[in-house]
């Protein structure tokens, strides 16, 4: 795939190089199922302390400690083990420049499959976060009400604790069985994004444009992290998953600057393309996430609907299910955005 991309970009007048990097995919492979199991056990323990030992304070402390520990461990996906130079796995980013880039187009070329579809994973993360937050609130309520001596009111919280615990456990189970494989052809995620970037790069002229075809995005964003470590922060448009159906979405980056997002939305208005701006989906990270953390002004362009999320990271993500109209429209949008930024 990188060879094909390099040929296309060279023909379009880009200077093309490959930059290799080493990394470890273990955090990305292990943390999601471990997090699901850990969340279930901690929810059971907290509920047992609150109901069996009549100690909402201990339950609250256990749950808070679990949240802090989970947040610390989750950093492993983005932390040292996923960084370039750490680990024994090797891959390469394709970097193409035409002059000194003022704008970068980004798309990842790797793919993966997972045992749990993305739609269910997103719903699981939402349920897990909501259930945990509500459990914290109920435990605090129990701590406040218990000294007042109103036993009936305190006991009325018991079925709520049971229900919320079941919500957390039920939401954790899909994560516990979420394993990474290599059974997805990756047509939507992310051959579609790569195709849109190649078309947009070919449609533009003049200097000032860079293209990053990254790798290892699916296992800890290692490729984009390696790229960000070797480049000064700039402006980037990341293209990830472009279906033929659904609405275009501009996922905002974490930078204070919103130049890229504003330009993308302005280009969409000019072309009459329906697009909305929003924060990233819960539990979903992209190369744009890694670039934003490194201080880049970045926006991620995507298009799809609920049916799209059921195909991504599955064996059904095949080229036969895409007719390319979404890719062509995304390429026009990328080209117009580059003009807006210029």
C-alpha cells in the first residue's frame, strides 16, 4: 500500500520518503480487555462494601481509587510503550512534501479487526462512564444520609446501587472480550481516507502541502506519535473512514487554534456539503488525537452512520461495499479546505 501511495504522490510532484520507527502494540492489545475485567471487579467490590458491609464511604474510596488507577494505566496506550523507539515491532510512515508544508493531509494505512464492533464499543464506554459516575453520586448520597439516621431513605438506595452495578458490569463485558485481529480488509478504515487524501493531493498544485500516510494508528497511534516527535507543530487535516452514506463530521482537535476546523467548515459551506462539528466519539482515538496532544492544529474528517460503525474493524469492511462517491466528495472537500487555509 505504501508503494502504491508513494508512486501516486511522486507523480503528483511530491518528494517522498519513508521514516521507520519501532514501537510496542502490547498496550493497545491488552488494555481494553483488562479494563473491562477490572471495571467489573471494582464495581462488584464497591457494591459489596456498600450493601453487604453498610459502608458507602469505603465503596466510594474503592471506586475513586479504581478510577485513578484505570486512568494511569490507560496512559499506556499513549505512553512510553507505544512511543517510537520503545518496543521490538517496526513499521514506517510515508512522508511526502511539496515545498515547505503549511498544511498536512493525514491518513493511516494500517487496519485491524476486533471481536466487538465499534458501535457496541462506543455504547459500552458510554454506559461504563455513565454508570460509574452515577454510582459515585449514590455513594456520596449514602454517606450524607447515613448520619441522619433515616434508615428507610438509605435503604432505598440499595436497588439503585444494584441496578447501576449491573449497568457497569454489562457495559464492561464487551470491552473484556474485545481482542485485536487481522481479519478486516480495512476498506472504510482506512483505505477510504487514504484514497481521499491521494485524490486531494493530486488535485492541488503549487508548494506548501505535505502528506503523511501513517502506520500503526490502530495500535496506540504509534506512527503519528513518531511523526509528531520529529516535526514542529503545524496545521493538519486527518481523514479517517469515509463512507458513501451518512453525514460528514469534523472532529475537533485539542489545540487552542481552530484554524483547520474553521477552514474545513467554511469549505463545506462553500460547496454546499452538509457537515457538523463535534468532539471525538467516546473511546475512539485517531491520528488527530496524537497530533492534537503534540500541539498541532488538527481536524479529523469522517463520514458515516450507525451502519458504518457496525462494519468498521470487522471482516465485512470490504471494498465491494463502497462505491466511492463519499471518497470523491471528501477529496473535493479536502481540496477546498487547502485553498481556504492558503
